[in-house]
C-alpha cells in the first residue's frame, strides 16, 4: 500500500434509503489517494470504523489494478517436431475426407 501521508480521509454523510438516522450521521468515509487522484467512498455500514476499513481495502485494490503492467510477450517459433506432427495430422484428416467423396474411383464400382 502507499504511504499514510499520501492518503486523505474525509467523513461524509450517507445518503439514500435507510431513514433519518442514515441521512444525518457522519458515518460515511471518503478516502482519496492524492498522488494518483483516486477516490473511493464507503457508506454502506453504520459504523465509521467499518466504513473506513472497507474504503481502504477498495483503494488498495484500485491502486494495484492501476499499477498492473502485463508481462511483455516474446515471439517464439514452433519447433520442427511440432510442425511435423501438425502437418502429419492434417494429412491424415485430408486423406480421410478425400476417401469420403464420390469422385473417388473406389466407390464407382
């Protein structure tokens, strides 16, 4: 996770359904990571402490997704053996299919 001094924690009111108690209490938490500008908000719990821990978890997940860099792929050539095996398989299949056609002299008799 990032340094604590990079994080700004603000307590906010929760809105939406849940009645008067939810609308007037400052149990919601907004956590902002200032260097990246990412911000998350948690207002689903009644406890400020639980909201803070879930907001920090979400922020950490977002930061790891943001910093993910996929491994660079290196081009590889198929080996001669694998090429040969693949071509042999194709030849077998084509021979099988060729035998199924009516143009084959074997079936005209």
